[in-house]
C-alpha cells in the first residue's frame, strides 16, 4: 500500500484507515498496543479495499480510469521497457505531444511503442491537450508504424484518451480522415500488433491506434464509442446523467470480452493501478512478453488474415424474426 492524495467518495472507508495508519506510523516510538493496531489496520485496509473495488459500478470505474496518478504511457516506458528512443514529427505539420512514439526494448525484443500521453502536471496536460491527439499525432503514429513494419519490429500501442481533439484546426487538417487511414493501415501491417487500453479508451481517438492482433484492457479501464458525458448529453440532454450512461454503454472489462471487443483483461493491483505503478508495469510487461511469444510464431499472412477475421466478427448479434427464426449477419436459420 502506498500513500495517495485524497481519493473518491466511494473510497472513504479506505481513506479513514489510511489516515489513522499515517498518524500511528508518524510516531517515533510505538507501544506494543499501537504496533498491534497497525497490523490490524493494514489487514482491515486490504479487506476493505478488496471489497470496495470488487463492487465498483461502471461510473466509479470511469473515475478510477481518470485518476490523476494513474500510470500513463511514459510511465510504462520507464518501468517496463529499456532504451527508449523517442521519435518526433509527422513530416507534414508538426509534432503532437499527445501521441508518443519511439523504439524501445522489451526484454530481449526490440519493439515500436505508440501511445497517448496525457501529462502529469497542468502544464504538461495543456501541452498534451489532455491526451487528445491532433491529426499530426495520428500521422506521426502511422509513419513510425510503417517504419516498424519495414524493420520487422512488433508494435505496442497504449490507448489512453477521452477522444481525438475536436477543435476547428484539427478538423481542417483532416481529423476524421486520418483516423480512418490509420485504422486501415494498421489492419494491413505485416508485423505483430498488441493494443492495451490503460485508462480511457474514448471514441475514434482510441480506435485510431486500436487495430491489433490482440486487444487488451486494464481491469479498471473503459473502452467505448463515446464518453459517458457525451452519451448523456445526446440521450438525456444533460451531462448529469453520465453515471446512467456509463451503466447502459457496457464499456468496462466486465462486458467487453463477452462482446468480442477485447481479448484479454489485465488485473490491476489492489486499489487500482494508481496505487502501485511498479506492480502494474510488471503485469503489463509479463502480458506483452507472453503474447509476443505467441504472435511472433505466426507468418505475416497469418497475422493479417487473423486480424481481419477478428475485427470482421465484431458486432455479431442475433435478431429474432416474426416467424420465430433467428437472423445473424443476414443469414437465417431455424431455432
């Protein structure tokens, strides 16, 4: 357990225990009674935290995914990778700091890392547009991913954005077009691609670097066609209904694997990734190493064919017809 700033309302029982623990641990000399109290408080904190986080609702998971201390792409680069060399610029307009790209080593393998970056301080967040990439960010990502294909390097994509930048300038420079181009290009790259939603996976901004052979998400991340606030604004004309929107969108790790949108869920440390960056990075590194071992055994043709089939199957559903039969993708069969 590590100390964190004041947390969410639903964490109050945990925070009360942490406050008492801090008071006791700050003392220079402790009696046997106080030492025993510390041991009991630590056990209570573990039990309370496990109980609270096992029962989080979708809106609470959204709050955790946005925690300001949650590890970002650069944190994973520092903790799980070695010898990172950042690559800048899209060769058209400029360098978008909301999109981080560069070569790195994951164990014995050389890889290309692409990921959204939100920034830790307000100054960094403003420079990174709070993780909302412009068209030049996606063009930069495409350019570097083509370079990875040329040198036969696997690609690791970290997704963490509320969505692509919605400004006028971004639209004038082809925001929607470049996201579509990036998705199309990634579907054809003849090299292994692993995408991990590490926090927010919002709308086209997430999909722009979200086409891969394996799609994973952290336990308390979300991956959605729209943010809960955006959904609430459209359906109920008020952002105050965001918790209700989070419930109906089914965008958490509880639902997405069943829908075929996500392949794997990476469990977070007790109390969320923001409480233990090192342990979370270790789990991500282990997942990446294991998955790359599997993907690197496949030929380029097998990778692209399986990737196409994987995304082609998404959105499959059964619809009951009036005659009692079921229809799936236009094919009718009797129940």
